[in-house]
């Protein structure tokens, strides 16, 4: 194994590491988007429910 082989191996390892990091960042970003969409949907459900609760008149005992 000569110097050129060692350098080529280091370059290949660095490229693999960079690709793995890129993949990890993409997966985290996708999870973040799913979580954000879930939180927004939950907020909209809560807002819709509170709007319904505020528009239904309370039953009176009379």
C-alpha cells in the first residue's frame, strides 16, 4: 500500500462520513417537519373545539 492508496482511502472515508451526515440531517429535518405539522394540527383541533364550546349555549335549569 503506497501513499496514494492511503490518501484515496482517507478521501473515500471522508466522503462516506459527509454523506452519512447529510442523510442524518435530512432525516432530522423530515422528523421536525412531521412534528411541526402534528403540533399545528393539534392546535387547530383545540381552537376548533374551543370555538364550538363557546358557541353552544349552556343548558339552563329553568
